[in-house]
C-alpha cells in the first residue's frame, strides 16, 4: 500500500493523507482546509484527482480536517464518507457555516483584487456542495471494525480531541500478510474537562502521528480556572473593560463556558454578562448536548447536580447580527467568546477591530493559531495588526492560556504512545500536523523514547508501507 501526504505536511492545517491499496482502491484520510496566508492555491488544487477517490474517512469535524469535503464533491468525488455520528452532526453545521463565510470573504477579497487589476479567485464551494456532501455520509460507531472491501478493514478509536473525534485503524492485507496502520487524527488531552480520555490502540506496524504541540508542555490543569478568573477580574473589574476570547465553536467554546459555569456555581465569578456571540457556537453547543456518549463521568455527574454545564444566569447566547453589533457599541464590562479560534473569520474579527486599540480591554488567546493568522500575530506580540484592511495599534492587553488546548502536548502524546506501543515493532512513524521546527523537536523526544525510522513527509510526498 502507498501513503501520500497532501496536507498537514510540515504545517498544521489541510489534513489529507491518501492511501492506495495494491488493488488500486484509493482511500482518503481527512479532507481539510488549509488556513493562514498564501493557502488559496493549496485549497483550489488537491494534487490528486477527486474522481478517483473511492472512500473518504474523517477523523473529526474541525475545518482543517473536513473543510474541503464539499470541494471534493464539487470536483467529482462520488464515494462514501465514513465518520462517527457526532462528526456528521458537527460537519452539517460547520461546513454550511464555512461555505457562507467563504462566499462573504471571497466577495470582499475579489473586490480588492479587481481594483488592483488581478484575476478574481474561484469560490471553493457553496451551500449546494455542502448538501451534496452530507448525503454521502455513513456513520460508524467506535470500536466496531468494518470492511471497506476484502482485505481492507477500518476501526475508529476515541481520540478525545473534540466531540466525535477518532483515531483511524487500518488493517490491510498484501501477499496474504496483514499489516496495521494507525492515523492518530488529533490527539486530545487526558483528563479533559468534558470528553473521555483518548483510547489506547493495538500495536501497529505504521503510525501517522500528529505533532501540533510536539515542542511544548501545557499549563498545569490546577491553574486553569484560577488563571481564567484572575484575567476576568483584572480586565472586567479592575479596568472595567471587555475580555475578548477568540475560540473554536466546537469544544473550546463549550470548555470555556463550562469553566465559567463552575466558577459561577462556586460563587467566584463577578456579576458581569458573558456573551457567546456565534451562531455556529450556539448550534455546536446544542449538538454537544445531544451527543453525551463522548462525555466523561465528571461532567455527567456535574450535569446531574447542576442541570446544565453550559448555561448560567448571566450567560447569553447571541445569534442575531444586530445583537452582535450592539456589543461593540456598549461600554459595559463583559466577556465575549466568539469564533473563529484563530481570529481569521467570523464575528470575532469585528470584536477585535473594535476593541484592540483600547487599553482597558484584554484579548485572551486560548488555543493554537497558525502562522500568518490574526490570532498568531496577537499571540506573538505584534504592536500593530491589519484587520479588514485597517492598520490597528494593539493597545489592549493580550493574554495566553494554553490549558484550554484540545491538543495533547508532547509529554501527553508520548504517554499515550508508550502505554500501548512497542517502539521496536513500528516500522515507520510519520509526523504530520505540525510546523517543521516543532516536528524536529518532537522527533528528538520520540527517539529518546525508543522510536526509530521517524519521517517528516513533505507536501505531496509518498511512501510504500
């Protein structure tokens, strides 16, 4: 079998890994959108023929893993898409949201391109492509293997990253010998506040492993709520300002709301309004409430006691545009949680452009931001940022909390791998979903743990496994 890497190769976004069996069957693992600067051509051109793909297997619903699924359909894919039920539910709302954002953003971008005498960019996909994509989904449960064809078996294992997220086990037979390849997807953190910890998985011959945080350790869990509360008091009570939090609509927003819900229940949260300003986040919260099968025992017990882990007296979910705009006119101290998490699109950009030059306010970065994204520019301490063509001076405070990250750090990944894998039995280990500098550091950590034959593939590179 051949594996080729068409995304998330020496970068974090655009996850796409193509398996081609000895029989010629083509199975695509993930079909993610590239995010950040200079990615338009990568999103327009797959590097392979979508009409030749027989099956698409999705690890989870994040846009950097699913955001080009509708374009795959637009370009001729007619096969089956396999995922968990929760991933399908999230894709239904997230891909539709992605299509709407792209249409709006492309209209604005093309207006500027035409003024400069440049060629207008092509729309990646529209809402009709999303509807066509959803009709091809077939859901499968965790830990129940199924055959795509004779000699090719798949099984999903809980990855603990977001609702419905999985690692993908592939058992394939060549020359009457069965081999085993595992794609980790994105690995979640052990003892997550909402989700069950990632599953251990059987010994494999080949491993495709994510490396997002392969060079760093997260803030300790014990400090998380107190750190958040300290930022809230410093901004909203001390400076009477706004706390603006870019957050992914799925999992990150709900984890923030759950932390604030707990602080409110404990009587520690100051009596200020908290706004979740994102129609997608509102829908995602509803989907999470429907799919409690991925929740851990602690949050299920909390829900039984409290009634709702994602709702308290001063929490307001906002969907209407006029309500969102009113937040920027208001001078009241408040917390605003809005998507997207990298501050690349959506309502969060409007909140930042209206609040970033006010020293009373704070922008809190709570997750990974790809190079070139607005979130990364703020995180890296830039004194000025460009938003909607405006050059804005960063006078607001910028705080960083990585304890809310849905990605395991290098020690947590190593703990999972060494708990279920004998490094000497893994023939090749491919590192994906990480920046090259991070991957080189993580490669050294893996070698120190006994892993060998570690490969960091380049975009489009292929290997026989």
